[in-house]
């Protein structure tokens, strides 16, 4: 007996970007979108076109580039938003308009200041307007998890009549529990006369840690699309994690009456890419993609796995992309091999100038590090999120001192707009001294919200990848830097963030 198809709708580029500090450039969105396409995601929600010109251009660029996935644009239930979204997804081989309006009593009264009848009229008009421009329209009832069931039945029946093909039931604030949420999906599918004409979708948030559980419960109740993000990225506590949804359905085919088309071997690569671009590290004990997800410390567990893997492992690490990264390049590798590996990793360079600069950094790294892994290359290429034209600040040289009993000291030479400037500073540690020296030159007035260090690979010669998050005037940006010297990596990350602040307001989180 053939199983139903479960559509995977990825909203990393839209809802995931709503995490403070996770704002992405057009180029970063394109990198992630291409990886999602390689992973065979059914629908990629590329952004909110009406939110800003930058987000419109990013959605349009994704629509132009992606051929094997549907590209969706989110919009509120009004003609201005929908028209903007239609224009953005127009180049897509397969495009979708995803329009929404709040349906819970508290949202209608306090936020929309509309009566229930007015909300139904607005929803009906929005779907009708969208359908005149595109065949694939999805309608979402924002805060459906706290909406009244009778009202949901009324509004959904009306938008299906207007031509909506997908009905999304979001647990917007993560309020539901699995049994309750499953029953809601069952009741809607049972009570609405034309419910068989649409695909039922769910979009769950993780405020109580139940996003994946609620989504899977809804699937068991008949939902056939799950909206999720890589690494569970998203505002507040995040969204349902794509990797957990996909692997739960794949692993428990004895339970789920459906299957996805996802190429699971691309999951780890996608996770690392999203983590690197957003600066949100993955916790070691994260399911599926955490560094410890397939590790065994207990002697009893180790003994069992050695005798028979399935005693303690329900999935193979190789099936999600672990253990596939291999040593591919070294100090003697040429530009052609380097370019080919970038392509395999889903990293596209826009010009020979960018490639040459990246290759020079690769050669510099190869002189410091004998073994170059895929993770090293991904980290090395993260420097390209600021284009050469946007690189107002550049680290020229550095010197650090850290001795027992002595105050740490840093001396920095920085190029600012092509003019070299020198600075030195003391600090509570060499990293603190380095960042203070940089700040004495640039006087950015920004606030440091986050400083995070992760080892990219194993070994004492591993690169350290540093993420800093800066805030200034309501804008939040991440900066990344990688080097075998953690102090240099910290200086690079801080300068990378400063360049993003300098690059202009188009990088503001589009939801702000």
C-alpha cells in the first residue's frame, strides 16, 4: 500500500530569520535556499516581500534561482502585501502566495481591532485577490492554537471556497499540547464540508518544547504539510526542527502513514551552513545534528554498539550526513580543485575576484593546518558575507601579550576606508584587549550582545570560529571570524560585524 506524501515546508529564510541577530543578506539566503533544494525540500518560504526592499530582492533572487522546490512569499491579508509578494515570486518555476490573518479572540480584538465578521471578509478578499495572480495559495489562521473552533471552521470554509489550496493551522505561541492539537486538526477536517479539497498544514512554535511533538501529532491526525526550520531556528524558542520531523517520520515508518522526499544525507550540511551564517551554534546534545547525537560514552552502550549497532542506535549517522566530510584539500591543491570543492559544498562565488581572495585565504590556512576539512572551508568562506566593496574595516596586523601576573595587552593595525590606523589597549584578557583596541579606532558606539567560540574541527591545530553579535540603533548583526589563533579569530569576527553595521540599513531584520 502506497503512503501519502508529507510535504516539508521550510521557513528558515523567513520565520528562522526572525530570531534576533539571524538576519541574512540576499547572498546568504541564496546559499541556504540552494542547500534546501539539494535536500529536496518541497516548499521554501523565502521571506516577507512587503517588509523591506531588501527582503523583496532576496525573495525574488531565490525565486529566480530555485527550480526543484516551490518558492513561497509570506504576506498579510491585504492587497498591497499580496501584490508585492506576487511580484517577488513571479520568476519562480513554481511559486506560492502564503497569506495570513489572526483568528484568535485576543489577536482580533487587541491587535487587529476587527470583528470576527470583518476578519472573514478580509481573509476571503485576500485569497480571491491572490488566486487571480497565482494558482497556488496557502492561507494561515495566525494563533489558530488559541482560536475558537467554530470560528476557525467558518473562516476556513470560506477561504477554501475562494480557492486556497493549503490551509495552515499555526500554534503561533506554542500553547498547545500534542493530544489537544491533534484533536483540533481532526475536528477541522471532520467538520468543514470542503476540507478534502486542500492540504492541511501545521506550523508549531517551541515555547513549551513541544513544537515537534505537536507537529507529529497533527500528522497522525491528517496534516500532510509541516512547516519547520533547520536547527529549529526561529523567534523566541524557535520552530519545529526540520531534521527531527523528517527523521522521526523516516525512522518510524511503522507508525506514520506518510513519507517525505527529503535527501536526508544533506541534513548535517544544511545544519552547519545555517549555524555558520546566522551565528547560532548547535548544542552538542541536539537531536540529529548535535555533535554528540551519535556518540556513546557509557561503557555499556559502547559494548552494545560494538556488538550490534541497533542496540543503542535507531538511525545511522551516515543517513543524515555525518562521517561524510573527508580530507579533500591541502597546501598543494590548486585553484581548480578548490573551486570544485566549493561547488560540492553548495558555495557559489560571484566573481573571479572573490574566488581569488578566498583561495588566498585557503593557502594561508593550509600553511598553518595540515588537514583541511569541509568545515574549515565553510568557515573560511563565511568571510564573504561582506563583499570586498563593503569591507570598510580590515585587520592589517596584530600583536598580543598575555603573561601570568601581567595585564594582557593588544596592539592592532586596522585599515579604515583605506587609511591605516594603529591602536593599543589593555584588557582583562587578550581578546578583551584586542576588541578594545579595535573599538578605540572605529568608535562604533555599538553594544556587544554575544561572544561565542566553537572549535570547527578536532585537534589542537583546529580553527576556532568566533561569533560576535553587535547592536546599534535598533540593528542587530552577527560577525564571524575563523583562525587557528583564537584572538585573531575574535578580532576578525568583531571587524566582520562592524563592516555589516557600516554596510547599511538593508541588513535590518525585516520583521522589526
